[in-house]
């Protein structure tokens, strides 16, 4: 009504991402932080939208201290772009 459109899912949002999801952080060619050894963590909060509102980001708490490929760290938590997050089955994380 009144010209409003129903909300549609954003194309960059991956299924299975949300607070409490177990995720692996993977490298991407463009944008985002480059993490060493693809750390695993749990999404603990939404971090809002990045890049003009087209890219969602999440706060991830890592299961063990994580480092970037350039040696920075250790990080217990970080803000990570959704396109860098891959859902993980709990058994695969061990």
C-alpha cells in the first residue's frame, strides 16, 4: 500500500546465517579482511550493512584466537562480511 514494496531477501545474504550460526571465515578476492587458516566462530550479533547498504556484516566470536594473513591478532571477535561466512555443521568444527 502507498507504493511500499514487500521486503525481499538481499542477494548477498547466505541461507543459514544469523545469530548463533556456526561459521567458517573464508578468503575472498575483493574486500573484507583476509584471515589466516579460515577460523571458525559463532555469529553473536548483526553488525549492520556495509558498502552503501548492499553488504551485511556480522560480529563473529572465534572458537580460538584468530589472526589475519598479515600477522595481526590475536582476535577473539571481529566484524566479518556475510560473503566471507560459510555455515558449518557442528561435527565438522571439531
